[in-house]
C-alpha cells in the first residue's frame, strides 16, 4: 500500500510524495517516489528524470501522513 506524505525537511519548504511503508523507529532513511512541492511543481534541486529520492531522517523535522481515499470516504461526523 502506498501512503501519500508531506515531508518537512530542515530549513526547506515541505515536499509531497508517496512512500511504500510507514517508517519505523529502526529506519534511518525514507524512500520517497514522485517528490514534488506542495503546489505540484518540480523540486528545483532534482534532475528532471528523478522519480525516487532517499532522504536521511537527520535532514527531516517530521512527516505527515495524508488520509487515503478509503479513509476520506468514512463518515466521521453525523448530525441529527
């Protein structure tokens, strides 16, 4: 299962991408496919044909997991 994430690198703007698995405490790096800026534009510091990037956790503040399509379809609040 792929997860869409927002990665917040130290001193840089956030990056959106997909990861295969949620990182564990034993991991030292995160592998991100299709990295892009929040507005969907390419990252200026990557080559044009790059589709996968490996970032070390020492360069990341935190990672946000975005809800999947199935989670968005779940009714979370019902008003009577």
